């Protein structure tokens, strides 16, 4: 799920697998949140809501482009229109 072509201003989902004290069964992703700074090719500072009291710098492997998720969702919606399933 890691992305190497993310840029400042992109919207991403953050994978919660490494969050301590977080209900991973309830929310596997949080976001979409905006990338506010690209620190290197693999680390990004994310603008997170205040309710998530975690450090806001993430490795690219913990980020998923919101555009990828939107494509998957629209495919699911399209299939449901025709009463089809994946």
C-alpha cells in the first residue's frame, strides 16, 4: 500500500495498524488527511484531526492514496448498481 509518488497537498488514508491504544478493529484507516510536508522520499507529515493524539509523521508504507480508495469504492458502487459482487 505504500506510495512513492505522494506530494504535498495530496489526500491520503493512514493505516492504523501501528497505533498504540487504538481500536484497530473499528478503524483500519483514518482520513483522508492532507500531506503538509514531504520530509524525504519515504516520510511525510500529515495534517491529522486533533482527536488522534499520535505523531503526525508517517512512512509511505503506512499511507494509501485517497484516490486509490475512491476508485475501489466507485467500482463497488458500480457493481452494486447491477446487483453484482466482487
